[in-house]
C-alpha cells in the first residue's frame, strides 16, 4: 500500500503544466509524420529503393506514435498537475501510462539513430572508407546501452505501481540505475555528434564543386539538432531520479518535454535528406531550363567516385565530377603522355601542359 501522502500547509496553484507539452508533442509528431510519408514516397516512387534504414525509420515513427499516445493518456489522468489535486487512483493510472511511455521513448530514438547510421553506410556503398567501421561500432554501442538501460530499469523497478510511486520505495532515486541512464545519455550525445561530423568527412574528399559539397553537408549534418535535444534530455534526467519527491506528476514535465523533442527531432533531421529527390523530380518535370545529361559519376573509377555517385543519387543532386590536370611531355626523353593517350617519341622537343576539367552529372532515371 502507498503510505499516507503528506500535504503542504499552503497548496500550490492548481494549473496543468502538461498542456504546453501536449501541444509541442503533437506539433512535432505532425512534422515527423509528414517527413516520414515524404521519405517513403521518395524511396518507393522515385528512387525505387526502400531499404533497411527506411524500415527502421518507419518503426521509429511507430514507436514515437505509441509514446505520444501514452503521454496523452498520462496527461488525461493528471500529468502536469500537482499531486495535491490528483486522486490516488488517477495517480496510479497516470504512473502506469508514463511508465509504459518510457520504453517507447527510448526505442524510438534508438531506431532513428541506427536508421541514419545505415543510411550513411549506404552512401559509402562498397567503397573502402574508415567511417564504415566507426558507424558499425556506434550502432553496436547504441543497441547495447539503450536496450541495457531498458532491461535494467524494468528488472530493478518491476511492475508494482504502488512501490514505484512511493518515494520511500521507488527505484527512481539517485542510484546506479540513474548513473547508467546518464551514461546512456552520454553515448547518445556522442553518437549524434559523430553523425553530425561523419557527412563532412565523407564529402570532404569528393572531387566536386564547393557548392555541391556545402549543399550535401548541410543536408546530412542536421544531426546537430538531435545532439542538442539529446543533451537537453540527459540534463533533465535528474527530475525523474529526484530524491523524496512526492510531486512527480508535476516534476517530470521537463523530462517528458525533452524526450518528446529528442525523438521527433531525430526523425526529422534523418528524413530531410531523403526527401530531396522529390524536389529534384518536381523541378525537372516542370522546368524546361534543366536537361538531363547522359554521363554518370560512375565513369570515374575509385572509392571516392563510388561515394559521390551514391550521394548524388540519394540526395537528388547534380554533383559534377571534377577531373585532374593532364600534363603531356614530348621530346627525345619522352615516351608516352602521362595519361598514355598518344605516342610522342617522334615529336619535337615540346612540353605542353593541358588543364582539363571534366564534369559529369547524375542522369535523371525518373
């Protein structure tokens, strides 16, 4: 049984701080839904490729939807109000839905981060790049820490809501579980930081124009927003694991808001790059000023060309492949040109340097 709840001498104002969180929740979820739908259209109808990363992002969206529903139900029973104005039965119902929401608020961001990591791995393709090993390592860390955190919480806390809801018996207090949750948050922040930096490392070595590089980095580095949200959520963990707090129905609102922002921002930031082909398809369809080219960046061999081809197709961008300088030396000491184009041994002593700029653009297959 829950022990007698202490009441203060002066009651706080009877208002609900959860109202603004609910508005924020469904606004962000609406944006996430539009982008996930646009992502599916882009991958299925334009690129003709619905891959594992898209499946995981769809599952992340579904998990976020369930999390949003459970938070809405918790709000219905008083989430955001001071405990003095909530009955015992309503408090237990609130706790049940909030306790359930916690799992989906962890699974959603986890699937979103793994999805974007696989998206970057698809850009690398078969190319030999060291980022491949880092990305797989981050995926393993994400799964290990986040699933470990969930298992530890439900094993330690159990399912007895009366025990969980009482500050004298709850597992939500400063403890090893709290420190492990903080460590998980730190891993999430580090993952988002790396996913922000990784596209820059990929694009930096490409032989294309500065304009194309800046556009690609801008689209692919939106994980910086997710990193900020992850920092916000990790800092608000103390409101969940506060000591001797009866007013948990009101005090956990900052954490609920942070969790809502994080999981939706991850979906949004990871899906924005995937909808770019929709814009390209629209422009090419209705603008006569643009024309398709018949050459592809695959005509330039090498790992860099592999990544550039994959990135241009995934982002729906024209990423011209800039060629190297060609130097031709002729005379008695010359045998062939550096590119082995012409035999020059019979020519007079002339040294000719030709600067050649070769541009390739991605063909529009749609």
